[in-house]
C-alpha cells in the first residue's frame, strides 16, 4: 500500500468510468476499503498520473470525468515529442539508428 507515499497511475486516460468514480471517491475522502473487508483505512498519498491522451478532449466526449480532472489537477507537464528532443540532444541518436514515431 502507498500510504504516506506516492502512487503512480499510468495511462489514466484509459481508465474506465466506473473506476474513475472510485478513484475520485478515494481522492476526496482519503479512505479505502480493502477487497473482502468492511474495515475503512485512512490514507495519505500523493498521486502522480500520466496519459498520452488529451484529458480535455476526453472530458468533451464523455470518456473522462471532469470532476476527477479538476480535483486531481495540481499542475500539468507537457512533454514534446521525442523527435524534437533528438534535435536538441543529438547524443541520444546516431545516424545508424532508425526511429519511427507517429
């Protein structure tokens, strides 16, 4: 359990709506109930979430909860495509390497 620590949620943009509701409840109440238990556990965690999708577009089409986005959004870090980093940091790439990014 990540109590008093940090949990990383990768590809949160792919999370089904029913799980988004549960995650929102956990973030708001700061409590969990383990599977198969009726005991409630208070938690204190930091959450880092990542997605390759645009959350605002997901909200617009109804695939991501707006309240989860607003409650979980402290700051947004946008990473540029790796191709542009290759030009900035050419030591990551040698001419013999082939890179295909979509």
